[in-house]
């Protein structure tokens, strides 16, 4: 069995990621009624929550798996950081392809997307440096940052998934209410 110092943190990440991905799946299943218009942003958001949540669960258990094979901690963090770079790059390209026609998005949404991609790029660079033993010395914390970012992204997208339909209904009700008040 592993004697890894960070095992408790990694297992907590796993539990949170699976819980959020599961709740998102349930909400996504019941959120859209038949005949209702489904927006690309909603589908991308749901896919992001489920895929990234499950990816986070896997990547938070990966170091434990490697450690159980007797691999030293610095090598575990190098392998884990390297694999993080690969999956972050893949997911970034996949999400960018799904977010085609970005010019139709509102200015705030575009800014949010750019900021999230810039942070993901920084996470990729930090983990690449950690994997290559440059600047960082094959440590836990650069890998930890990637897990925190992915769970933060999942939680942000989960809250949007949960609240966007409510905001749409409220705006519709307010618009109907203001048109009823007009003479």
C-alpha cells in the first residue's frame, strides 16, 4: 500500500469530482423538456462538467495507482504532470472545437472563455515544467494546482448549468410582466 503524504487530498478530490459529475448528469437529464430549445452553451457546459469531473476523478487517483507499484514520489509527480499536460491539451482543443462560432457569444461570455483558456494554458506550462524537472522539482503542488483548477472549473460550470434555466425563466417572466403593465 502507498505511504504517499497527499493520499487523503487526492481521495477527497476523487469523491468531490464524482459527486459533482453525478449531480450534473441528473440535472442535465431532467433539465430539458421535450420541445424546448437546447443551446450549444448548455450542451458544452454539461459535457464539460461530466467529462472534466470524471477526468478529475481519474487523475486524482492516478498518483495513488503509480505509487502502489513502488514508483518514487518524484517520478509519480513527473508522470502525473506529463499526463495532465496531454489531457488538458486534448480537452482544450475539444472544447474549442465545440465552441465554434465564438463571435455569436456575448462579450462577457467570450471574456470568461478566454480567461479560462489562459488559466488552463498556465496549468499546462506549470505541469510541463514539473514533468521535465525544470523550475519545479517534480513536486506535488504543480499537479495539485491542475486538480484544483479542474474542480473549480467543474463547480463553476455546474452552477451555471443549474442556474441558467432559472435566470431564463425569470427574464421571460419579467418581460411578460413589463408588457402587461404597458397601456
